[in-house]
C-alpha cells in the first residue's frame, strides 16, 4: 500500500470508537491483539464481525494477531485468521518462534507485521525476512530500559531505508500526541494509536474555541 502520507492505524476492537474516527478520513487501518480484544470486551470468535465493520468503516488494512507457543501453532492460527479475509495483515510477535513462523508465512505471500519489537537489531532481522511492517513499542521501550526509545525507533527506520528494504516501521505503544508528531517528523511512515490518543492528535481545545467564535460571528452576519 505505497503512500507518501503518514499511515495512521487505530488500536481498537470497539466499533463505536473506531467508526467515529474513520469518519474523519485521517485513518487507514485497524490493529488488534489479544490484549486489545480483552480490553474492548471482544473474543477471537468476534474477529469476522470486527473485520466486516472495520472494512465497511474505511479500513484499508486490518491487522489481526496470531497466537501459539511455537511456530507451527502460530502458522496454524494465522491460517484461521486468513480464512476470515485473505487480505488480513497477520501480526506475529518478534520471538524466535515468531520469526520462524514469519519466514514461512511471508514465503506464502502473507502480509506480515512483526510486533512487540524492542531493539533496532530486530529490525535487521525483520527486513531480512521481508515483513511488511515492524511495530516497535515506543512507550514500553522507554519503560523497560531504553535510554532513548525515540532514537531507537528512528534507527529502525534508517535500517530499512539504508538496506533498501520495503519493510516499514509502524510505531506502537505511543502515548502522547507530541510523540506522534516527532515520529512522523523523523520519517516514521506509520503509527498506531489508541482511540483516545487518536482524538488528541486530531483535536485541540483552542481550535474548538476558535470555531465557536467563528460561528458566533457568522450569526451576527446573517
């Protein structure tokens, strides 16, 4: 899905929150994982319905995470997700089993997102296997000892650029609107945001106040 505009995804399985965000035209995709599903009161059995309403709302890409303790289980459950929709981007954790499963799935032509990435060195491996996206966890990287998580995410992007890889960074675990701006200014092509942060990126109270003044002025001019 080549693009020169920032690709902004929404981390959610909450239909009401997602549809209202997609109606703005600023978002291109939906991402979920087991934690997000549980948070939003959804189950694995709900994924076909989630895919259907997300696509109808305007999601060009829907990313569902496979699961399992080894590469065979990860591949088997990825096949279940692809049966829902062959266009699904499959999320695989960046573990030893995950990389083994990823290599097989990519060889089969599956669009793949390596998730739960914490170090630039993992980006090298992701580029080597040909993942479509790599999701570094910006906030959690900072929480767990990265001295400069933002710099590490930017380094991942540079690795892809300098190696000529088509693998793209899709920054996750982003917590502040200013971090979104800093990521995109540094060249990061894609981010995924919680619904609350997505609204924070879109809106500013000062803009709302300015719009209210405009409306009050128009009322006097009619």
